[in-house]
């Protein structure tokens, strides 16, 4: 069952098309992350779901209720949707308890009980109830904002880059805690973020937007390994994209002969591999028995447990153009024992390469 249904949403601001007939289904109790470059329309889409903006055409349904269509416009305060903005937007003149309890019905005693429950839910100690927002860390402020949104028992939670201002370690910890909390509460969630890694780890469903269009939606691993086009591939992370001749489930390219995930494709195509699918070992007589190619390490970017290597392949004749190519690519290796700069290595691949769709439909 889908909790949220977006149907053909279209929105323009003057001559600018912010949303171009966007369709998206969000399953009940799931977490969906919307990503895209600046100006792609993702924030407009979130504001439209919240009720802060209205589409020119299209419809929105939540749990079977129509929120927006040609004849209906339910205002934001009647939608029972929780919203957590990037900066938390806490009331500076209210304590933690005052912020969380803002808008709660009932007696003072019943409010205090509910506030205590919410503070425990977001891992805030009850002794912090009388603190002011300026006395809290960034992570604590975001948890207060989340508790305030949860207080209304929302049918849907919207998160607008809520972790972007936090330190890296705290961001990862709070993101995991929030994901667990929302899952345990069974609350359907939509997250907008610029951080691709955050989206991949947080979401059950990933939606990629570009120029107001929904380019691709699905499970995060599917989009990461099988992006619909080159732009999406590069947006979701480092990628090795190269021309190849594909036939019978195999591609012949600068990396040698490697399997592909589309056995039906025939002829010239662009293929994609993620850097972690490439393996490098020192060039030896034994390594040359393995299908692959040779290259030279020209740069090492040490990152602790992972070392990113730049490898310049030995010049060779391109399988597609017939021209001699000079190609460099990125390879991720263990930080321990990574080959030194200047060494000759043998490169082989793990898994299938993805055959990219280069049709005009996806280049628009």
C-alpha cells in the first residue's frame, strides 16, 4: 500500500519550470530520499507535499485522502504532516519543553507526560527540558525539532536537509538514530538532501531529480549500480564510463572483455563500473593470465581505510572508434598495501558492467 501518491505535478514560476509532470509513489512506513542538483525541483516538491506551495496541475493523495487536485486544496495546517527544516527553526524564547509541547492539546500535566515521552523517543535527557535553544548543540536542536514534529502524531514526516549543518560523525549517528526512530514508529518519511551518501544509506527508495523532472526512482542499490544514464551515474558517485562493443552479454573495451548486465544489447554502447568494482594487483607473469589490462599508478589519495588510485591505462586501440586511446580512471583500494605511485599494475573487474541508456529521452 502506498501512503503518498504524487500524480503529474507541474509547477512554473514565471518562465521557469520548477516541476515537470512528476509522478512518485511512496509506500506506507517507508523512507524515500529525493536528491538532485541545486535547482532540480526537489525542495519545491517537498514544499508542495507540505502545503506551502500548490501545483499548477496534478494531484497529491495521502493515505487515500486527496490533498490537492483541480478542485481541492487542503491547507498545510490540516494535512497532519510533520516538517523538520534544515536549521530546526526552534522558537528561541521557548525552552526545550516549550518547543516540543507547542500546539499540544490537553492539560499541563498531560502535556508534560507527552513531552517526556517524546524526549525519551529522540534520546534527549529529561533534565534538558528547561534549557534554551542557544544552550543546545546542533544535534540536540535537531532532535528537539524532530520531537516537536512527532508531537502532532503526523501521518507523514518531511525532512528538509536536517543533518547538513552537523559535523560528519554526528551527522551519521543522528541520521541512523532518526531512521530507526521513524521506522519503529511506522511513520512514512520523505527526505530531501544534497548528500548522495546520506540518501543511499537512509532511504528505502531513492528518487533522482534533474531540471524539474523525476529521472529515476527505485531501491538505492539499484540506482547506484544501474543508473538510467551517465548524468545520474556520476551524480550518485564516482563512476568509470567508457565506450564498448557489446555482444552476447559481454563488452569489449579498454579494460578488456567484461560481462554486462544486459545480455540483449548489441553494438556500440557506453558502459559503467563503480571504482570499487576494479581490482589492481602488481603486474606479474601470473596476473597477466587474468582477463584485464595494464596501467600505471599516477596518483594516490589516501583516506584511511580506503585509498583512491588514479591509474593511467597503457595506450590501446579503442574497440568502438578504432583510435588509440589514452585513458585514466579511478580505482578504490584498501588503504593498507595500496600500490605505490609509478608502479605498473594489472586491472581486473568484479561483477557486471552496466550498459547505459544513451537515448535522447534520457539526455533531455
